[in-house]
C-alpha cells in the first residue's frame, strides 16, 4: 500500500488549476447515426466541406458569413470588388495572401512553409469578396445561434473577441437552479440545461447541438455511461465552422488577453474558446483559438467530430479537449502553451478490451499535428482505443501520457487499447515548474539556463520524459522515434485501483475495485520496433534511459503481466544499445522482458528506488527529481 498512498497523494499535494466550474458527469453518445436529421448525424467522422462549396444553393443547410466589419446593405449589393477591398476582412486577407505567396505559411511549426500560387491566391480572394456580399454578422456566436442542422458558419479573416459573450456573467444567477451533482459527489456541476440557457457563461462561443427534453438527469449519475440519458433531438447537428483565409492564422478567436498574441500571459475572460456540446457531426476548420482559462476547443458528448487545420496556442488547461468522444478525428494542427496538454482525448469511447474482438475499433484518431511547449504534448485519462500517428511531440515537459489517476471518476476505467505509431517524440525537456516569467522575460533554451516558465503547470509529471503509461492496458507503442529526452524515453507503471475509486467516496467508476490486488493496471503493453536515442539524421541523441518499468510496483504476484519490449534499436542503431531500468540484458526475472508470454511482475520492495521516487515526489520533498531539469545525457 506504500505506492498506493504515494500515487494518491500526488494530485492532492501538487498545485493544480482552480477550475471556474465543476463539470457534469458525462456519457458516451449513441454511436449509431441519428437519422432524424437529414442527412443523418453521427455514426462516422464528418467530412470537411470545401470552402468553395459554401455558396452552393443545392447543398443542404444555410451558409452564414461572419466578417469583422459588416458592410451596409447598399455596399453589399452595389459596391464593386475594388470598393469591397477596403473592407477590414479583405484587407486582412490581402496581407496574409501576400505573405503566403512570398514566404509561405505554416500549420505545424516543425514543418516546411507552404507557399501559395498566384492562381490560388486570386481564386481565394475572389471568393472572399463574394462571401463579403453575404456577410450579415460580426459575431460568430450570433451566427451559430441562428444556425440549425447542416448549416455552415464561414468566418472571414480577422480577430474575433466576441464582446457580447465576454460581457455575459460567470455563474449567472439566472442558471443557478440548473446545477447538479456530478460523479464525484460535487454539488454545483454545470448541467447541459445550464449550457442551453446560459451558453456564454463559460464559453466564448457555444455550439449547443441538441434540444432539451423532459427526461430527468440521473442523480446520482449512472455507473453505466453508455448513451446520453436525456439526449434531445438534433438542432445544430452537422454544423461546420470554417475560416475562409489561407491559413488558420487568418481567423483568430481570442478568449483572453489579445495583446499577448500567440503567447502568454493568457489573461482569460472565458473558460472555453469554442464549445461543441452534443453537436453530432461537428466540424471546425482553418481557425486559431487561444487564451481560454481552461480549454481553447472543447467537444463533449458528441458522436462524429472533425477538427482540421487549426491552431490552439496558450490555454490554461487543454488546447483541445474531446471528452467521451466517438467517431472523432483531429488532424493538421499545432498545439502549444497549454498548462496541462496540447491534445487531450479524455474518456474516449471504450472500444478496446471492453468489447468483443469483432467490435473493436479506434473511436478517436489524431494525425499530422505538432504539440510542443506544453506541460504535456498529449494526455488521455481513461482514453481508450485512440490511434495517434504521424505527430511530433517536442519541447514539452513530457511528450505523451495516458493514465488512470490524474482525474479519478472519468468513465472508461481501466484505460486500454491505444495505438501510438509513426510519431516523433523528442527533446521534451521544457521545465514548466520554474518560476513564472515576468515582464518581457521568455523561457531561455531548455536546460540549466532556461530561467523561467511562461505556462502554469496543472499536473505532476517528470520533466525530460518522452512518454508514460501511468496505469493502462493493451497499449501498443511501435515504429516511433524517441530521442533527446533527458530523463527517460518511455515509462510504464501500475496504479492501484484504490486511488481511482477509493472506498467510502461517491466516485462511481465501473470496473474499479478499491480492494483489488493485484490492481487492474498495467498489463499487456507492447513496445516494439521503436528507434530510441537516434535522431532522424542518424546522429546519436540519447535519452536519459530508453525504457523504465516498475515491474508491477505494488505486488509480488509472479503471474505474467504481458508487458514486453522487443525489436527496438538504441542510439547506435542496434538492439544492443537500448538502455532500460531494469536492463533488457539483465538475468530474468529482474529484466526488461522481450517475451510477451513470460513477463513476470517482480514488485520492488518498499525501500526500492522507484518507490522512493514516487513517495518523495508525492510529498513534494526536496529529493524529488521530477521538477528539476535533468542533465543532458
């Protein structure tokens, strides 16, 4: 129980972000298509509708155009294209197109710039002039509120701060009677009905996807989280919000301090930048959202969502949060400056070991993104059946995490069945725990001279780590490249059920048993065909240690864990240069096993170095190494 106490104390003792609102208990949406909407909503990842189809009258739905400066009716109808070019949004577009033609633009910071041809620039500008003639809104929220199923909101280039939404009160007394009790026994959770009645209490822009019903919200929440118990009919399903510029930088949606640009301080006014709630078929394309107190983009209880070509710089917690999602695709993005993680698919649909093999699939996919300069590049508490590929995780305190312990009470325990492949996980040595930058200070180069941090960390993690599985099963980590992570490349350790569902508490976690021994995690995790400590150019850039395993951590049960490490190569390109704690070359059973069918849980003694590390870090003891930048190996 020593380790159980250690891990349980971590989140309690370390600083955490004080949330403005208590979240409701959430349910996985019905994954079948909702045929009451025509065309149907959900049941699959929605396609992004191309910008040049926005004025097609034969397509389903209505297009509403938002611009910074709405032209008069006379101007819209009679002005020439040259006269319309004086409009603020067209001037902004012209400036961005000039830059895109001369030096290019980036979506992913680590990727080469994309240059735009003269022909493409002319076509995009001409179409935006046509859109300007249709512009009736300067507020994105007003356009969303006026929209229904299958509609589109096209946002022309500019900066959008949504003054009316900012002016709406937080914790509005008008909605106080709509607060409920959540799965942690916390009173005052913001219900869905609250979001319907007071959409801009928390949110700069709220997409409320379904109508209210007379069905009661289960109190206490149901242990079985399948199917939303009070889901109403679609009223804003299949809604697409799209920027009409050449890149995501052309449409900036700011929920906080505009003067900070794409950096901090956040100076948040609203908790969430864009919230899509029960909005099946939701699409967000070609925009930048920044400076929310909690999450820049938040998609919850939604079946079918597609987030494409977007940037989310500087959020207090998550750049993107999808919660209890199914049929979710996140792609072509850049996430930076988050106090928790840039990308967070939490409690995603439980489609791995919880269902028969014939029904298993990946309900969430993340691809072709950069997540950098966050506390965590990626985090997914109880995130199940997530496929992450072709993503660059770098310059974070830790690159990638899946776990069961940072937010006990999430549905989906135990976490399982993620696939992490073809990713670059490197140079995650940014120390978010240093004193906050002040004035014009910026964090220096990672390492002993970094000096300060421009983000506020919300979770305890070990600086200098590529990834960890902190309580999880049947995850596959293959064909990735880990290099220059100064503490560890990849970690795996067990988390006792007693922390996730402690006895005599209202936490309701299906499948969790506080008396379980051995615990429900971590088993059947496989690490293979990864390149460790070698950069893409072939140079040796070692990790502090490539692989770290607690060997069970809290049990001496000799049964097979199913965890294995094989066919990986180290800093010189050979299997023999792979480093581990325990060592892959040590005598069994105290080694890093390569045989998935012979992987015993050794269980270190209570005085072991690994247990001592967890204990010292849980108590914020001076001897804890996690929050100090490790030396470069």
